[in-house]
C-alpha cells in the first residue's frame, strides 16, 4: 500500500508563493509518474503538473512558467513550487502517484488566493 500526505497549502495574496509537499510511504519504486491535480468549485479536475520516472515534466498551460514540480527520491517526496499565484489558482490540490495497474491519491490541501 502507498499512502500520500500533502502539506503546504494555505491562504496567500495574489502574486505570492507557496510550496506544496507530498510525502509517500510504501514502495513507490515502480511508479511511472508523480503528479499534482487540482479541483476548484464548479470546475473539472485539472492536471497541474507531472514528473515522470525519467524526471521529464509536463505542465498545464495555465501554470506554465509559474509552477515548478520536483522530486526528492531519497525522501519519496514530490514538491510543487507555486509562484505568481492568481485568484484562479484557488483550489484543493491533490497529489497522485501512478503505477502500471493503479494510482493513489492524497487527501488534498487547500490553496486559497485572496486579497
């Protein structure tokens, strides 16, 4: 079993920064990607950023150049550095770890961008 624990969410003003962390427990050796998704009220779940096993990355167009995903293999942790935050970045952010046959989700962490 894999468990994911997210942290780092909170309230931030527009233009500010936050860093989300997602620590995994269990065996993630065979994972093919770790990713951050978000879900905002009235919107569909969106893939924000993904970092694959080979360390290649992918970003949603809405966050390109502002958000950066990274991974610490020794700590089994994935990070999402969020800069220049906008009102529309307000959402619950979820960590996901993908394996060939299944994926696991964290409990989510709220990010609110407000003045």
